[in-house]
C-alpha cells in the first residue's frame, strides 16, 4: 500500500466459509471483521463450548411438567402417570376416561374418577373379587358369597368360617378392617397434579402455574400466572380462566388466542378509497388529491396532508425477487406491487413469464398474425383487418374505444403489452406508420356488419395481402357545432391508427439489400393506408374477430336500427348490461357471451375473441380463463422444452415447484433429492435442517441466520424474504413478517388538532428508535392531550420512554413522562405553552406503543378545561374510559373542550346517541357553571 494509505480488506464471512470454531450445538453469526458463536436454544455456554441445559433439574418448576419431566439433548419432554394423558400444551396432564373404552371392562356400571375408574353393580348384585364382574347371591351366613359380607374390595374366607377383608393395590385397609383407604399409589390419589399421603388420606396440590379447584382435586389455570395462557384479557372463574378479546379481535377455538378481524374484507371496511387492516382495527385512507373527512370513511377531492404511515403501509411492496429469485430462470426485477423476470441478450421470456428460451420454441405454434386486405368492387374500395390473435378491446366511453391487434416488435429490451403475450423480436427495427382518419356523420360504435352478401363480380384487389405485425386503433366521436344559429350539431369521428410491419429477412437478395427491402415495405404500407383512407371515408372498413365482421363506425340512423341496449362486449341480463366474463368472448352475430373453445383462452373481460393457447395439442377445457387452464402443462416436479406435455420428471438433485416450466432448479452443493420429481428445496437432503429465521447455504452446508431486514417463517428453506416497503427487522434471524417494522415516526401536527404515534403503530415499535415532535400552538392557545392507552414493556427498567416537556433541555418543565403500560386513558393540559416530545426505545423488548391525539384551546377556558380533566368521574366509569379511546367520540369531545360554546350546537338527541347520560351530565354541569356563573 502507498505510504499513509491504510488498506481496507473486505469482510470475510467465516460462518459461510465454515472457518469458525463454534461448537456443534452453536449457531455462527457473522459480524464485521469477525464472528460470534451463540449456543442453540436448550444449550448453555459461551458458544465455543455448549452443554445441554437440564430443564428438569428444578424440582419445584419441573420444566413446567405437572407429572414427570424427561431431559433430552437440547430439549425436554413431559410424560403423565397411568390414567392420565398429555394435554395439547405438552405440559399439563388430563384425566383419561377409561369408561369410554369397552365400559372400562366393567360388567355393569363404570364410574370414571380422576386418574382411574371403578366398577359398580346394580341393585341385587355385588362386586366380585376381580372388581369388574357382579355376583347375584343371597345365601345366609357369614361367608364371601353373602352380598352383605361387608368388605369394600376383596373378601377372603377364614379357616374358622368367618371373612377377612383385603384391599386392591394402592389402597390401605381401614381400622374397621372392612373399608379401604385411597393412597397416592392408586390413580395418583385422585389428584390431577401432585399427591401427598397424610393420616386423613391423600392431599392434592398443583403445579405453580395452576390453582387448586374447589373440588380439592382438579387443577385450573389462574390469571395470576402467565395471564392464564390468554392472549389478551383473562378472568378467573370457578371452573378456571376465561379468556376474552378486545374489539376488533375474535377468540379462536382454543379459547386462548385472539385473532385480528380483517374488517377490510367486508365492503372494503366502508372506506371510499383504501382500507388498511390494522391490529384490532382498520383505517381508511384516500388517493392523492383527496382528504379523509371526519367520518373516517369518506374521501373529499381536496388535497390534504396524508398520513405518511398509512401511505407506507397501503403501498408496501413485497420484494418477490428475494423469494428464490422470484422463481425466475435468469434475472428478477422487483416492481411496485409485482415483479418481472428478465432474460439475457439473445433470449426471450417464455409465456410462463419465468423461463428464458430461444427465439423459437422447438414445438411452438407461431401465433397467427393480423392481415390487412383491401379490394375494389364497382369503383368502391373496401378494407378488411383480420385479427386472429393477441387482440385487446377497450371501450373508453360510450362513443370511443381502443383496440389493438398483434404484438409490437421489440427491438431491444422486451416489454410485453399484456400478461399473456410473448413479444416478437427482429434483427432490424420494424416499419412504423401512423395515420389519422376522419368520418363525418358517424359514431364510434363497433357493431357487427349487416349479413347482406356482397357480390364478388367486379372485385379487384388494389393491394397485396399485407401481413401486419401490430395495429393499434383508437376511434373517438365528438360533436362539432356547425356555423349558423339553428344548425344542428354534426357527428365527427376520428380514427387514429398505428401500424407496424416486420422486416422480412428472406426478401433480402443480391439485387435488393435490406435498405431496398425496407423502402419497398414502406411504399407497400403507404399504399395500403391510402386505400384504407378511401374505404373509411365511404364507411367500408371492417374488422374481423372470431369470424364476425364489425363496422368501426356507424351513421346515427344506422346505429339505432338494431336498438342495442348494451355496448359491444356486454349482454343484457335481468335488465342490466353485464360485461362478458373471462373465459368467454362477445359474439356480435349471436349478441351473447360465448365460452372459449378448447385450445383457446381469454383472461380479460369484454373481449371479442379468444386467444390461441401456446400449446399445439388442442387440449384444455372450454371456457379457459388463463394460459394455465389451457391444459397439457407439465405439472410441478416435471419440465419440457416448451412447458407442455410430453414432460420429463425432474432428476435427482433438482426440483420444480411450479407447473408449465422448461427447467428444474438444482439443489446445489452436490445435494440430492429424496426422490425424482421433487417439488421444493425442502425435498433436497440437506446435511443440516435449518429452523425458521435461517437459510441453508448450499456451498458451506451450514444454516445462516437471516440478515437484518429479512425473515424466514419456514423450516428447511434456502432463502430469506426481504421485508416489504420501508420496513426492517430489529435483529437478524427474524422468523415472521410481523418482525418487519416501519421506522417512520408517525403523526400529524396541526395548529388546532393533531396526533403523534410511535413508529409502526399499531404494530410493535422497532428497537433503538428516537422520535422528536414539537407542538407550537397559535398565540393565546394552550394544549390539551389525551393518552387513550400506551403500551411500553415494564421489563426493560425504563428502557423505552415517552417524555413531554417545554424544550429539549432535561431541566425544562416536564408535563408527562412514562416508561410503562397504561391501558386506562388519561387527559391532561400542558404545563407549558409549547411542547417538545421525545420517544426513545432500546434494543430490549418492544410494545404496541401509542397514538396520542391533542387539541389546542383558547387560554380563556383554562379554568374550565382543568376542572374537567382533573375530575375523577371522567375516568371512574368504564363507559367514560371507552369515550376517551374512541376516535370518533374523542373528536366530538375535543370540539366541546376546545370551543365550549359548541356544546350547545349538539341537540339533546345527538348527545344521547353519542355519549352516556352520566358523561353528558358531567360536562353540562361544568360548562354551564363556567359560561353562566350567576344562574
């Protein structure tokens, strides 16, 4: 290196290159210029030496197992005593009802007990010594055949002619020598969890996570331990805990978990434009140039400040290219809301939009091209444009439409016109011509041509059969006012047409080079356009779709002859015009929607023809709605040169998860699959099995933690998914998309109203974030703040803090400071005229955070506002607390608090519908006393 210039060496990933010395039970994590070893869950140590943690070592906790705990390497498992079975949580033990299986083996009556069961007999019978069968005897005398022998369990006859009683295993004979006392050795003494023998019998106990039921035997969950296992609200009852969910969530069948309700699925949540589901609620937002009204549903066409957080979440883009390269054969390009695969020079994109193939598929059937044919009959020119494939009809309005026919040539980068089209390629650029035509006294209505047969006599071709690569035609009608006061409006239709003709290399010869051929083709196209102009002027231009000829424009009188109720591409159903659905096309002759025939498909509504399938075997079903329904595609785990049958099974060491592909993906690193025809990387026999939050490196055969900004929720994958939009994860090794968090500090700060919110709200805020807000109200106005609820973890020893004070100086007047969770709302006024607000989080636990609204009010009302917010009755009632949490009601409350005279604009009925009587009574007394002190 030159003197004084330090060398910069690139970081070496020791984990990927397997040059680390981490223990076999440790995970290697790369760091700048080094690496660190972290023992796997279930192990302890510094990373280079790891040893198993014995979760069962603590006899009191017992690994959380209520009966027996068995330690295994890196983990543990719970087992239950006889008569019990393991619960779904893998820790608790539940009683087995033996009576359900063959009546417990009892001859007559089976009674289930905790941890065991017992047999009983009907009247007139008594239980035999085997404790299962019943005996019907009534012999007198003191012997065991007498039903009144008195023994609780087993009767034995003595040599002297009497009886002696014995007990079954697990029981002890009572002092009266007849009854049997239960011990902990039988059915766990009838206890669900722990059992202790005492002089008075078994005494039951429970694991520390549970409480003893009033029956003295059963153990029930308690809200005091782990919130009873509830996601949200837990309530102790006589039979155990009862979980409930807040508004916006629904309790799942397990009785514990709360699942968010996606309100946007039903009627778009009632939103005018965009609906974004949030945790426990939803939010409406508007397109650019609109603002959301106070009903929080309606959008008004005036520009307003849009919440940046809502925009970021509504338009969050998922990087599909981070998921196995988007399954692309070559390159993957992420776009907003989607992605596209790209190919290297000399290759083109296959119809499946994933694979790169040569210019000509080996078994492909070339799509038929458009033809423009002009002829002359009796001095009248007429032209026909035939569109056999790649057509698109778009009715722009009642009197205008656009249609395209064919595929534009791509001289360079391919940008397909529509989803199912393969662009054509040419070595020489295509010949392009653009022309504009005008039709007087005609409207742009695409209608079927009259069935009157035209005479063939005298027909004379004026142009060759012109094979057109691409035609784009737009017809637009407008009324042109004629000169003169009483002159009626005149219909004028304009047709703008763009033509592309492919250069044919086979026409190049020694006598006519490529420039010569281009000039000939240009002259030929110009002649055709000239003839086309004459035919259009005489309304003799027709376009053919699916064997039906259509007139491009019609005279008003002619247009009303058919009295068509619907526009082209639509049919009348139940008095309404309905667009022909995908899988069908509009037949002008039959005036109905006709299903696509086998071997064709249609993926767009309201079209005039169906597109030919890429395969040439004629398979598929009628009414195919996309290429995938054309039939004959190779199934996952198979491939072929064109994606259609006959197919070859993916060989060992490769896989293919999608249908219709031309290749299989290799596992890499010399890995083989479990079998031929594998459909995912998970079928590759990797040397280690990667857990969620990791991806498999096929070069080093190690599991690598997903880097920051990515996640992986599944086992055994070879990629990590990039976080959507402007989000990232707090740490590496993330396992869920919910770990992706928006880093933006949210809120809107206005002179009169506004709010602040933690980043990523209502999701958990990110780690190591700092937000600063400044509220500077207009002169002679003060600030009122409502904190509906705030969620900050208390385990972090005040690591996450929200503070509000006069300025950034730590010694300035502080209005509010908290580092804890408060689900009860609170309202307060600022101790200073302006507020500096700061929120900081550390790298520890995270929480939902907050959304805190504020309002500024006239300082003349300071006494009234203070009187209201300091009154304990404002927070004592649950109904009042809900008001301070409801966005709609808090706006109405702010209206009254900021402008007390506005209280009287609300009618009594409106007030009753919005607020409970107690709340109205509280405000009325405050406002009336302030505004009318002498009444």
